């Protein structure tokens, strides 16, 4: 089987687009001429690596999103309709947060993502659908914590602030982390999980991978187990395949409020 070809998304600057062949991690140290031709639109973008060294095709990323959605649906059925009686569904559901965080941060770490205002567009979508999901989520689990789309919104806001550089933005990021982590689902460990993935994709290293793993492991404080760590070999395995799956941008966003609404209706009928 041929190694997959990784192509950047169409909404990322064409100047930074190139194809990379890989065997799990790619050495891009020899691509300095490409970086030298990049427009000086963001100092952080210039200092970062030319491309995330963990190279996963868009089709495989889409497949990972569907895996996360299905595991989330099973976990919520178990929680809200089966009273968490199925231990297997509960354990599999612990993989959802790391998977969603990985896919989001992989996209935000793409070359040119910051310059193309991808972070702003993602935050706008997350905010809209998080609000749409709020009535059902409040019915099922109360006002606090806010649902997982708010978690991903806060994680994206943190990355956006860190990308902007400067002391004021770093202080703002610290405040967002402290306050946001107190009100969103999975709390501060979820934000650490996302930030760990983003930092690793920006500057891949053994130490970065270890810190990302520790961040994922911190979810045990919320989950009561370390099942979330199994998301890491799943992500590593995804780098070895190319799933020919078309991207459905809005399905991920719409699925969340839709499935919560159906669960709320089903629970009210019991």
C-alpha cells in the first residue's frame, strides 16, 4: 500500500502548500527555502515548522471525526438513557475529547491557518452551534458545565491569543484558561489536552509528545480512568492510512445539537 499523500486544505495559503510523504513523522528541516518565500504575515507562522510532522490526509481526518461522533453518541445514549450501565460504552466514550481536540488542533496548526483567519471562522461556527445545543444540553445535564462545543471554542480562542504574540495576549490567554476551564465540559484537563496537541504539531519533539500524553492523561481526573490515552495510538495509526472520505464541514457542527435534541426527547418520553 502506497504511503498517503498529505495535501493542505484549500482554505490555507497556496504559498505554503506542498506534498509530503512520510513514515509517521516527516523530517522537514531541509525545507528552509520554502519557508523563506512565505509572506511575513505572522511572526509566529514564520518561526513555526513548515508542516505538522504527523501527516494525516483530509479523508482520514474526516474518518476520525466520524469515529468521535459515533463514540460520543454511544456514550450519551449510555449516560442519558441507560444510566451509565454499559461500562464498554463509557470507556469508549473517554476517547471522544482527545479525538475532537486532535482534529481541531491539527487543522489550526496547519501552515497559513492563522493568516487566513481560520481560527475566527471556527470560533464563529462553534459559538453558533454551541448555543443551538444549549437547550438540550441544559435539559440533560444542567447549566454547568457548558457543553463540549464551548470547550472547543475556548480552546480555539486560547490558540488564537497565543498565535498573536505579545504580553497582553499571553495574559489574556491565561485569564481565558483559568475562567473558561471552570465553566466548560471536561474543564481544564480538556483545554490542556487541546493545547498539548497544538504545541506538538507546531514544534514536534519527543518532549512535546510526552507533554501531550500527560495532558491527555490529566483527563483521568474527570473520567476516573486513563482510557483517553488510547486515543493516542489511534491517532498514530491514522497517519498510516489514507481513507478516501469526502469532507462534510457542517455535519460535525449540526450533529451535536441534533443528537442531543433527540436524546432529550427520548428521555422525556421515558
